[in-house]
């Protein structure tokens, strides 16, 4: 199989309900979004969503590099519009899921769980109460 090939897998069922991650909100801006890896090889990693468009994928040039064959090279993008965040699938093979539902595009809310391949990321928003 070529090195850049993506294999298709069924999504893994989450072990915990979305939004089970605690974050010290004083560490980031009032309108800033953040992803925390809840499951996958980078569990515990945090990624600030500090650009208008943040790319997720297996391509090393992705803003959030998720190195697993279940992730497409260009998998998804998070777009920021003021204090609102949305995610869209950019033609991945395995799809992008928000709270276990496959989406093409969707708005992100505090505690949403985003699944990209085997990685599960929890969305945290600075405007949400602690």
C-alpha cells in the first residue's frame, strides 16, 4: 500500500461523553477556541485555534498534524468567524464526526467532541463559563 494512502475504518465509539475535559480558561483569550486531544496517539495535546482557518490532517504542513493512516492528508478545516467556530470536512475518506454524527459542515459548541480518524478532540471555548 502506498505510504500516503488512507485506509477506511469504522469510527470508534467514544468511551466518555463529550465535554469531560477540564481546562484553566485563564490561560487563553475570551473568544479563543481550543482543541484538546481526548483519544489517540497525542492524548492530552492542546491546539489553539488562533487563525481564521486551521487545517487538520496527515500532511505534515497541516496546522494540526494528526499522524495516523485513518486520517486523510487534508481531512478537515476549522473556520473562525468572530467568536464562532465551525468545522468542515474537506473530502476525507473516513469522514469528520461531531458528537458521533458524520458532518460535512457544522458549528462547534463548548464540549463538542470532534473525531478525525482515530483522534478525538474536545472543543473548548474561552467565552464559556468555568
